[in-house]
């Protein structure tokens, strides 16, 4: 049985610990845990010889604990699959426990391979959730190519829209002092246009600004009059960049501002030596427009190990999936 210990050190030590493990990513970083702590999650960082997990958890009545591990655990599957739920139970004081993970390393890229990884998890009581919050799919944009080659990799439509964006007097720039009110305004206009629920709260945006300042890249696009109409935000962890947020107003769509903003983001990431830009979750069927936009930049499809769940009993498993479904895929 793997012996887990609680990590009580600081950011530098935790991130260094992560960097030496397979599948390390921004969503297991110390700073992201602090954002979630501000948003009323308990945060417990657990470590063992070959694995680590930053666990977000909440305790409910009758000693019930719901734990969520975005981007984790990290490390080889055999280093955490059998013992992690017991460790969470011990450190959280749970009488009844539900655990949801979202491991962000490509399927088959660890030492076990796809089939073996699934078999290993299944034998230890892990299951693929009935109600998933993500598709487990993403797109990765690889750098290390000259700009001419990156432009040549664009689809014809993407290249045309990028060229079109340059004809409307847009000002696209790295936003060094983002303002929560302006960002929120862009999101609300987009949400109203699409008829969708709120994508981010004021509190979460404020946490981004306050706690992730030197870890985020903000790219803003203004129209010819100087009005903000598009924004894109990404997080840096090592040489890998993870897309966090993106929004554009109805006016932005008319002038292809999203193309200009994403291209500016990629140019900046290339300039700081990034090797990969993860464009975030995709749904090729349910959200084909976003999928086509992201793929059009020349990104390659990635299938992650993704979401798995462990529950101490059937009732809590059913209840957790029901709640996630009611909240439209959120915890």
C-alpha cells in the first residue's frame, strides 16, 4: 500500500515536486489550488514517492466528502490508483467519500498503455462517470516551427479570416493590467448572444487577477474605436501553456477578432519558448463550431485519460452524478 503524506510546504517546493512527475500540469499547480481555496474549496496536497495529488474537497452532512482533482493525479497510475481514495478519506475525515479525477496525460503515453491503464483503474474500483464534466479531448498546438510553417498549417478558412481581421483597424495586444469589469462585460455579451449560462463569476475572475498575475497571459482585442471586443487567457506551467478563458462579443465575430487574438497569443507563447499550447476541451459533435475554430489553427487532437470516479458506496456515486448533471457538468 502506497504511503501518502500531506504536503504543507510552499509553492516553489510543490511545483518542483510536480515537475518531476509524469503528467504535471497547471491545474495541479500550487497557485491554482489557492484560487480554488478562495472559491471555498478545502485544498489538501498529498504526495508519495511516485505520485502527487492536489485535492479539492468539500464536506457535507453525515461526514460525506466530495473530492475533485482537476488535472490530476500526476505520476504513473500504479503510484496512486489503489491508495489515493484511502488517503483522501484519512486526511479529510470522510465517513462517506466520492472522488472525481481528471488526469491530463495523453491516453497510452504512460508506461501501461491505454487498455492496461483502463484495466488497472477498473480493478481498483475506479469507473468512468455516468455524467462527465469534460469530453477528455483537447487540441495541442506545437511550436518549434518557423512562422512560415505555422501559417502554412492554417486551414484556408482560418488563414482567410486572419487576413480579414487585419482590415478592420483592430488593436490586439498583451494586456498587462486586466480589468475584471471589462472582461466580465465581454463574457456577458457573448453569453447573451449564444443564450448560454454564465461561464465565469466575478469572484473567480477577481481570483485570477489577484492570485495568478505572473502566471497568466492575457491577450485583448479592441475595435477601431478602442472598445474591448475579445479576450483570451492562458496559463504557463513550465514550457506548456494551457488555455483558460476566451470570449468575444457579437461585434468581434463580424471582424474575425477571435482569430487575431488567438494568433497573437500563439506568437507570444512562441516568443517565450513554449513547446505546446493546449487549446482546452473540445466537443467535435456538440460544439462543432468551436472545434473547427481551434483545429483550424493547425492543432493536433489529444485524448487524455480524463475523468474517472471512485465512491465508497453506490448511493453517493449516484447522488454525485445526479448533482453534476443538474449543474450542467460542474462541481
